[in-house]
């Protein structure tokens, strides 16, 4: 679908102009049935080839169709293809009526693009431990795609979320939520850890996890994990960066705003979560996927924009 609004007046004008001609509307109707070359358009519409070419140029400049040169019996022919099935034109200022569009994506916890880990460290799937514990080199192994629980005593995990929002959109807020807790040998409810989050390389704030929880099985944990003396569940935390502040679970965290993140200048949003070298409480981190812990989700990104 082609999305248009008053925020793109030149683009809107070109599209409306392209559709204001009866001949060009007939061309769109013909292209609904399949690709057509300019000679065929000329014949079907009973107009000169030069006139058909002029109309095609207007439609192409508006982005409604595209053309390709293909071999013909005599030289080459220009073949036309329609670009969109639907056009939506918004005549309102989205911000003035406080309506935002939402882009959401969940990232499996094993799909990190960068990491630094130190013992105690490891990962597990629904079938149990899937790499040798306390050996960081195995975090490069492709089996990490199956992970639903990963942990490290030091370091971080970084993820890249593709940014799929319309050109020219203005971001109102970015939210990241994940189930997380500290990392202690076995488990320890009194094991604080200062867990920091970065978005696009910008530190947005730190939350101190009170401990590494293991007094009961996680609600989603597989039978293979059992009632062991290991980590079982975490806390679901939501970091939100808006136009005026950053919060965690709607509680003020820092003065970082969406403007600091330079979101629209990128093709992705990078999310890093981990323990800073100068943290007061270096209690490690556990990250839970959709089939571990208490919450049926992976790392969830939510972007509100207009």
C-alpha cells in the first residue's frame, strides 16, 4: 500500500495529478490485468505511441508504475508494471489527533549479533543445556538460535532489530521489554545486579535486579529443566524512551529522549543489555525466551510513530 499524507505535499500532488487524467486511469485498469508494453497501450487506448509514452512518464514519476526495457523483435520495448494495489491518503495531522501507528517485533534471545560473556555462562533450550557451560567460545555456535535461556556473570548481549517504518515518519516512543534477572552460581535471591540498557549505542539507564530467582519452577520451563537448583524465572521489565524521558515500567529512569537515539537515520535499532565494567553490583544477567521463565515472549520491540 502507498501511504500518503499532508506531511508529503509534493509526493501527494504528483500522485493526485497522475490520477487526474482519464487516460492514465485507463492505463491503470489495463495494468490490473498484467504487464503491458507501450505499443499495446497505444493500440488498446487508440492513442499515438508518443501520447502513451507521455502518460507513462507521469505515472512513473509519481511512483505508481515502473518500466523495464526488454528485448523485442526490433530493438527493445518498454514494459509497464503497476507498483501498488492500494493508496491511502491521510488528510489529518496524526499528532494533532494523538493517533500513532505501531511497529512491533520480537527477537529470539539467541539471535544476538555481538556479545561478551564470562563464567558463569551458558545457554539452554527446551531440551536442556545446549553448549558446554562456562566456555565463552561456544556462544558463537549456530545452535544459539535454539536458546530460550542465556546467562553470563559479566559482559553483554547485543541485538539488531530491522527498522521498518515509513520514510519521513516521526518516532514518538521506543519500548523494549524482556524477562531478566541476575546470575549467581545455582541461584540466590539476594544477589543484586546493575543491568544497563543501550539503544543505538546510547546508554538509556540501569535497573538493579534484586537477585537470581530459583525457589520454584518457571511457569513455562520445559520438563527437561525440572526443579533443579538452577535459575528458574525472572522479572519482566520494560524500558521506554519517549519524546521527553526514559522510564522503566513507567517509572522515571533518565532524561534520554528519542531525539538522542537518531532512529530515523538508521536501518535498524541496536539493543544492548549487560553489566558495565564499573557497575556497583556486578551480579550478571539471565535472559529468558518465550519458552522459559514466566512470560511467553522473547525480546519485544515496540515503536510508536506518526
